[in-house]
C-alpha cells in the first residue's frame, strides 16, 4: 500500500483558493480527476469561503477533520498520492520549491 507524506498537514504546502471561491488543501487538488473523487466532493461542499466568517470555521467542519484523518491514514484522492507520496531518498516529490519574499525578506518557504 502506498504511503502519504501530506505537506498540507505540516506547513510545507499552502492551501489554495479555487476560481469558484472554494478553499482546497493545495493547488494540486484542483484537477478534474481529484474533483470527481466522492470524498473530495464532500470536502468541496463545505469549502465555499463566502459561507463562513473565517477560514478556521472551514477547517473545523466534519468533512475537513475527516479529510485530515484520512490523509494521516494514507487515504486520499489521486492528487495527494501524486504530489505527496512518502518517499525514500531516491525519489523526488512532485512539489515545486517556493520562496515568498516581502520587502526583500523571506516570509515563507516550503523547505523540504
């Protein structure tokens, strides 16, 4: 069984906002294949940011809590296994390395 190393759970990946106003675990999840996954569709149903006052409220929904538990137990949509597989030292993951600068200073980095 394939194992996951979900970067959305350890601050190595930023959450994303779709053009439909949905909060998703990361930009790699915004694909046709992942959006067709039944469990991911449940997550999308409670992820419309205009329905909440804060992002934290979305994280506290049953669907987001269940999604996190699933990832911790190596269950998730295709995008998660494609982007965040547990790797040995020989395999490179599918995540682009990013650094965000503000006024010439690094304010965020997804260090591997």
